[in-house]
């Protein structure tokens, strides 16, 4: 029994040594980046805070953190977070550079669909 066990260990370790099979080097794998299209978001992207409130009514939340500002708008269907940043150092009003959207329960929803739903909300709500 000891001989069979020793032989099995020898065979497995030999397969791991040099000269067996070649392993191709792939180098560094690229880090996947998630990109989002802006189709259907034309009315929101690049807007100022004033433009957003003109479109959706008063924001439900207005949060300033560092150089950024988040305006949050909600309806019965979804919640939209619009992130505004200055485009060049000290020039002009901050504009929307990114938006996130979710259903009221936190599940995913298409951002353009949320923008459309918010555009139809009554009295800004």
C-alpha cells in the first residue's frame, strides 16, 4: 500500500514539474470597465441644477460633497440621482455628468425610462 501511495504522489508531482506541458503567459488581464450609453438621456446630460428643476420640479434631495453635487428626484415609479460637476476649473455652473436610476424598491430600471417617468410626474411629484 505504501508503495502504491508513494508512486501516486510521485506521478502527480512529476506532472507539476518543468518540461510537462507549457503554460501560456497572458500577461495582465485588462480591467473591465462598465460604460453606460446616454441614449434617451439627452434632456438630462449636461443640464445645470436649474435645468433639472425646470424639467422635474424641486429635487427631493440636494447633497453637496467635495466638488460634486447630487440632485435626487423621485416618482411613484423610480428614483433618479443626477451628479453634477464643473467642467473646467471655476468656469460656469456644474452640469450633469452621470445619472443613476432605480425602482422604488431598489431594483434596476433603465435610466432613460426613469427620466421619461419623472418628466410626467404631477407638480414635481
